[in-house]
C-alpha cells in the first residue's frame, strides 16, 4: 500500500512539472463510468492494445513522410484523399489499419504456423514479420504493382488451401500462388509466381519491411552462400529456385529499393540499415510472349520440431477432410464459404486453438468454446477432445478458467462445451476432467453475488469486463446466462459420474441464479418499458444487448418462454442493422459477422425468415478468399477491427449451416430437420447434401432430391440410443413430424 502511494505521488509530481494532466486523477475519473469491479480491464487486452498502438506510432513516424515508397494495400487506400477509405491523420498519434484489416492464412492441418496473404498478394511468412511482395516493373514506368490496383482476382484454392492472386495491367499479367507444404517434416511457405510481359519488363520479388499492420523492422539482409536467396535479420532464409539476373538492396537513407534498380551501388551482397528499414529485390527478366515462372521457399522453422503425435500428422488437406462433414447446395457461394470456414477452423486448431492467425493468435476461452463446438458439429471429435484436455492448464486453484482476468463467462462456457462433447460423442466424461468440472462449477457458486442484496443485481455474477465489447465493467447478463448453462452442464456431468448429490447441488445453484436473473429482468422491464433484455440491469437498450441473445443461442435457456429473447432480437434488428449485418457500436464500430449470425440463429429457432436475410448479408461481406475479419467497415467493406481472418466468425458460419439442416431443441427432446433450407434452393433441379453432422442424438446425413415440385428428403443416421422425435420444418411449409426409424419423406411444393 505504501509503495503504491509513493508511486502515485511521483507520477503526479512528474505530470504537474511538465504541464500534463494528472494521470492518476484522470484514471480515477474514467473508472467512475464503470460499475465497481475487481479488475478495471484485462491486462491481456491492455497489453495487446499497447502493442498495436506502439506499431501505430512507428507507422506515424515512417509512412506519411515516405509516401513515395511501395506500401501495402491498406496504406494506399487509407492515405488516399480521393478514396472512401481515407482517414484524416490530424492529431492522431498512431496510424493503424482501420479500413482493410483483411488477410488469409495458409496452413496445414497439423502445423501451427500461419503465413498470411493480404488482399493484393503480399505474403507475411512469419508471425508479425517482414513480407514478400511481387511486381512487374517496366522501363516505361507503367509498372504492375498489385498493392496499387483497385481490382485483382483473388481466391482460395480449396484443394491445397492455397491463396491465388491474379493481377493485370495492359499486356502485363501476374499470378501468385501461396501455400504451406512440408519439406523433410518442416513447414515451408511456398510462393509460386507466373509473370508475362514485354522484353523491357522484369519480374521483381521484393523483401519489404512491413506487413498488413504496418512497419516490421528489417535491419540486415545478406545474400545466401549456398544458393540463390537472402538471409534476413540473420535468422530466416528466403530461397529462390533459380538464380535472378541480379539483386538490389537499399537502406532507409537511400529510400525504397524500388528506386534503386539502375544504381550500381545498390547491387551489394549485404546491407545493414541503422533505421531497420532495409529492403531488397531479386530481378528476373521477362521476354515478350513467354511466361516466366519463379518459386520462392521460406522455411518456417530452423530445425525439425515435430508436433505432438496425432492422427492428423502427415495428412494433407484432401486426406484430412476426406471423411469430414460435406455440404452441397445450389448456392455455390454459401458452399464455398462453408468449405473455406472449415479450413480456417482446422488451420487455427492444429495444436492450441486461436481466434485468428495474427493479432488474435492467442488463447481466449470464449473464442475457443465456439470454435471447438463447430468442430464437434462437424465430427472432429479427437481434435475437440485434445483442446478440452488442455483447459485444466489454464484453470487456477480457485477453479477459475482464466484467459483474461475480470471476465466471468469462461467457467460456464467450458462446462457447457464439455457437456456437448459428452452428448455428441456418446462417451462418458473422462475421469481426468472430473476435478476441473467440479472446481469450475463451485467457482461459479462462490462467485455470484448474495441473493439478499437490496440491489437490482442481487444474486447475479459480479461486475466485470465480460466479452470485452459490451462497454465498461458492469453486471452483464451474458455472464449470468453462461453461468446458468455451465451449472446445468455440471449437474448433468456430475450425474454421469454417478454423483447424484453433487448433481442436485449444481442444479439447485442453476435454479437460484435463474431466479435472480428473472427477478432482475422484471425490475428492468418496469424501467425500460419493454421486455427486451439489455446487456446489464443498469444499461438502456443499445447494441451491447446482442450479448443477451446467448440465452437463446447457443444455450437454449428458454427465458420466460423466449418472449424476452424475441423482443431483444426485434430491437437489434430494428436499430442495429447496416447492410443486412449487425452493426456494433461498442468498440468494434463495424458490422460483426459472428454476432450477426447469433441473431440469425435466434430467428432460425423462432421460424422467422429473417434468418436468411442476415445470412445473405454476411455472405456478401465475406472476402474473396471466404474469410471475415472481426468487424467490417460499412463503407470500404474491409476489416476495421481485430484479426483479418477471424476464426470465431468462420466457426459461426459452420454452425449456422449445420443448424439450417439439422439442429436440436433439447428442452423438448426433438431434432429439427431442414428448418433453414430456403424454398428457393428446393425449386431447382438438383440434389442437396449435408453430413455426416453430429448431434446430441447421434450422427446424421441428409440428402434432398429436388425434381420439378417433388421433394424427397432422405437421411441416414447412427443414433446413440433410441431414435429421437424429429420434425421437418422447411421455411414456408407446414411442420411434419416423422418417426426416427423412418429414412425418407416426400413433399410437393404445390
């Protein structure tokens, strides 16, 4: 306490001496806008933000004073005053990519490395590293620089999870194909390029001191002795399959290497830049009428470091996905997005589970639970089990599953996921999980507030930072809903362990918390004059109310027969929709794909056709490679928040597509088929396929045969026990109950 007092004293004296506002006083005033909480903000979030803005400060010092450089796509857009992406810099201390946060990771099913490709083909091989760019340079000055083009053709090649970028200008054509392969067991980033131009043109492979976030320092570049290529920062190799006609290097003092091709002094074997802004180029001549092919290989590990043994090891994409859940629908874009999302989720769960390949390449329980649930829905049981096995490493002595301090949703989420794993695999819970399950549930019991408080938040979970994007610390219902779901899951799991007394205790705690929530919501209803659920008892309705949808999706808690849930969805649809997507004012300040799909899931369960409007809106906002950033700029349609390839968003698309074909209504013990298959798909002559999909009742594969107006729905199932009650709910048609023993049913659309 004394040390803290001394620290505050010196900070205040130093600030006053230099004419600054008192930071301690300012910090105290900021905290008044939040409810009292143990933690003002998660340290992890503060650390990540500090790193982001540190780079932004470096960008400020470098980019705007050197706009003659060849910069990445986002800089060309965001710094162009004639472009919709333009952001005035003014008094902004940091310049950050806020308009085109888009990139795609290339990877393998059993490797954690995730090289990035930006929307114009810029390749960042290592996490947060320098990049490789490819140009065609002409003597007449009419160069082909993909980063400066408004349009290119880019897509994900599903067969090998490679990103292909095609660009053209006049008679110049450039194609790059980026993928990851294994060479002697080690992951290697491969860039294959094909160029076509005139005799006076040359293909240029350039090493750039930046990446999709901005400056990434390069101090040292030297030519390799053992073959064509570079050694970068005395750490990493860039290898060419053929010898270039010549190499060029430059430092910050001499400017971008782009301007050094005709300077003899730039043809050096080594350069060291004191500003750590070295750049280099390898030049390959082009002949008219002939294509030039060059391959670049970048080993991603210095020495062999084998991943833990698993059935994934050594499999390529075709082998690994051979028996996975398949989708075949008339809307090929929806199908492409499902296949791309599946690869995104697999890429980011090779060892640990990550929310993204770059700035979110770290662990969050919240993201991990949704991502792992998507794996379960598509039958990747071993992968899901491996993820759950590691949860105990992040559980404290108290029972708290902590990835970020001050967030109270993680325990409920972990317990809910374990229950889903047990139900969907039809396996008993592992003995090794028993202690962490009990500790996790008891933590919720101890953590929630007393029921006898004379407050509207009596009996709820404490004030906290919740899901990070709801606002200042508060008593968020999101935490309460997840805690109810977690306690109910713990009750189920304890019963599976044969501990009936413990099961009853957890069930009773879930009921008490549910009662506390119901009482709080009754008081809130009298205050806001409607039944919708704001994000906390002390908030008015705003976009953060999207968190309250958790009671319907995925938890299915049936809060007061879903009247409150439906009113919440109505409010969000009426007030928070932009471009048919959920626009989140809090933090994200963009259209959020995964939260939009949460809304769509609620409408799907309610039989409301607006679910498909939201799905189409999000499909239209996907990148050409089938990815979504965490949040999307409503004008540029590029990423404006978070990672440029958000794994949680991909997971939600997988779950959404699965639920359109098959979903559980657990409270009534029913399996619902085809409730999200739109009539427009059924009016075409085609076959629709989905499966095998995992449910809590067993695995099921669906085939829908459409001929004129006759529809035949067939299914094959491997039920865990007795066949469940099933209903077929095609949108716009009457619900039909079917016996689980049946295997087909016919419809006529007339």
